[in-house]
C-alpha cells in the first residue's frame, strides 16, 4: 500500500457520534478554541495557540500535506452540533514495515465522553482494513493518564516506558508505549 493512495483522497469515516473528514479553512476558529487551551496543549508537541493566526497556519500546513498526498490528520466533527472538535491521525506510517502510529487531540469540552476512543478505534480499524497494517502503536507522556486510558479502551496493550525518549518543549520526557496487532482487533 502506498501513502499516496490513501492520502491522495483522504476518505470520510463515520462512527455513531463522529464524522472523520479532511480539515478545512472553515475549521480555523474551532481549532483555535481548543488549541488555545493550556490544558489541551499540555501533553502535545506543539505550543498553545496564542492567536487565530497560529491555528490558521496549522490548518494551512495540513492542507499542504493533503495537496502533496502526505500523511495528514482527519478532523473530528461532532455530529450533534457540527463542531470541529479535534484531530486524529496516523502520525507516521511505514508501509514496508506495515506499521504506523496514531495520535489525537480533542477539545477539553469533550473530554471524558469516550469520543477520542471512538475516533481512535475507527482509524485503527481503517489502518488494518485499508492500509495493510500489522501493528499500530501510540505513545503518550507517562503523566498523561487520560491518553493512556484512550489507548487501553481502544484495545491497545501497554508495552512499557521509554525513558527520556522524547524531547518536548525543551525537556526530555518518559513516554508510555502502547500497541495493537491486526489479529487482536
């Protein structure tokens, strides 16, 4: 499977409560709303968005990746209100190894409702069924309890702690590694 075949025309995915779709310029304000929250950006690699231009710049970066048929996120749209509430994606994909890593971020307004787990499960299934993956992994900072729970509820197995494996915001961090194999789905 080639990256360009999937990301040349990123498909819309749907769950009970969510539509996973391409991010658009119309999502800038909603992205700024959640990405400007320090609690949301605390455990991610990017800095808290300080201005609407920060969100617009990131959306434009995503659009460029779509245009170039590169790995890029799905936007998470909440069906009940049509709001863009976050992103879920394959952070990287190694087609020859048949492995990939997922990542996600969601507005604090939607924490604790199983929404991130629902989105993660959908792209995990997509990865095994459409990308010929054998292994999907995810990582989080050891102190990010919520993200670890999402991974567990999505069916992933905790593999261990990678000590000082990530430099984020100028500091080394320990990260927890989780994975799921195709035969475990």
